[in-house]
């Protein structure tokens, strides 16, 4: 029962987190177009948001490497409060202004910084003596995203673009409430398991202390894990297409005759199809190694963007989302587990953050290039370029991932 409660709370927390992204990220183009920005300005805003997150992520990762479950939860609450405060700018600043664009960039940056904390929280919650399943948690994220983008597409069509910030504030408030609920359950379970935890924590704490003694900065981490870094560069190529489809789906759908409401339904279907894979990731992992799953996901990302490039109707865009079962749905939990398997505890958040940084890096490039390509050549050229970059990323992943663990076994200076 205790395991069910903590897993349910983690899943709903992740659901609220991805609800926030569905609102402020996937509907950023819809909101900004309605506020008078063109595609180039939208791309620059999204790129600025992710560049800010990219710069800040090493600092956040270094601070969080030593954090226990409670500290991660508290930090997540503070960052969500910051999103709510920044979100007030949606209501205050004029459409088309620099200040409104800055507010959008800032809230997206804070949201990106929060992701590695919530990824790592699944493993830090084990300090309570209860196993938390990341796959189920991330499935909760997909469900939350699916629900909100499906509803928001209709809301924007009927009530206008200001539905976006209203829903964003509500989702942030929900996230804070769920974080507090998770914190309460974590403390309660930790107290109930004090004797067992104390016996188990002796050796574990010693190991953690030893890892702390070996903590290294990001540059040293990359030198020590050069093949892991190269592999992540390949993953950034996969995530380029994911960022293009997430940020510019309204324009891509419009290019084949789609509406804002249909865009919401495409994004909703995309997220729903993530759930089966994520829910059963523990079962899948019993049959496949994490690195094999990452390879399969590489093929899935490539197939999906190629079909979107070839799409001549909204129906084909809907069909392309079937690849999500073996693309994003597989990559996210597989990479989180993979990092946790190959990294020492003192490096775990840094490893998660490097993965998140690649996500952010891909989004920076996709945001800026996407806006420029859309204005210059249209959605068809955009998806073609994304297909080429994704295929190249898949090739890098295949060539490097088998060397990661072998390199980590070598002695380091």
C-alpha cells in the first residue's frame, strides 16, 4: 500500500509538471502568433529560453548531486513558485512586446531546469524504503500532457489565447500541491521505516560519502565520460525532431489543412501513446538492456519525422504518432535508467542533467532554425531538415553507445 501511494503521488506530480509544459511549451506558438509575433520572433524566444536553461543546468546539477529526497522536493517547489510569479507577465505585458517575450522565455527556462530534479526524485524517494517506478511516473506525465493539450486546443479555439496563461497558473498551483503531498508521504514512510532504513543506510551512506569525495565538475565529468557525451550529442539530433514537432506542430498541421483544435488532438494522441511503453518499462527492461532500448528509440524518432515530412494530410500526421510508442516514450525512461545504472550516486544528477542539456541544446537549435526555416521555406522544408538531422543523430547513437560502459571501466586520472 505504501508503495502504491508514493508511486501514485510521484506519477501525478509528473503529470502536473508535463501539464505545465503542454501549456507553456506546446502552445507557445499559438499564444505568440495570436499576440502578434512572427515565426522568427517565436523561434528566438524559445531559443533564448533554452539557452538560459542550458547555461544554468550545470550549476543546478552540481548543487543537487548531494541533495536528498526532501531537498529535491523543496527545490522543486521554489522553482514552481518562480514559474507562477513569472507567469503573471502573461497578463501584464502587452502583446508583441519584448517584456512579454522575456516572460515566456524565463518561465520555459525554469521549467527546463526542473526536469532533471524530478527525474532524479524517483530514485531519491527510495530513501523512504519504498521503490518508486520511474516508468509509471513518466506515464503519469504523458497522461497529464495528453489531457491538457487536448482540452486546451478546444479552449483556445472557443475562448481565445488567454486560456493559455490561465491554465498555466492553475497547473503550477496543482504541481506545488502535489509536491507537498509527496513530501508529507515521504516523511511519513521514512519515519515508519526508521529501523530498517538505519540498518540499510550505514553502508549506503558510507558509499554516498565516498562518492561525494570523488565529485567532479562538469568539464571533468565530460572528460571522464567522453563516449557518453558523444552519445548524448547523437541524442540531441533525435530530440531536434521532437522539439520541431512540439514547438511547431500548429504550423506543420496548418500546412496540410489542420486547425488549432486538431493540433491539440495530435499532441494529445502523441502523449497518450507514450503511456503503454512507460507503464511497462520495467517489464520491457527484463528482456532488453537499457542501451538496446535507446537504439530502438533512435529508429523510432527517425521513422516518425520521416512520416511527418511525407505527410500530405492531417490524417497522416495522426498516423505518424504511432512511432511515439518506440521513440520518445522509450527514450526518456531508458535514458534515465541507463544513467542511473552506469553512473555513481555522486554523478547521477550530473548525468541526468547532461541528458537534459542535450534536450535543451536541441530545442535551442530547433527553436531558432525552425522559426527561420518556416518563414523562409515553409513546413515541408522544416520537416525534411529535421529528418536529416534525426537520422544523423541515430547514426551517432549506434556508433557510440556500445563504447560508453567500456570506457567507464578504464582507469581515470
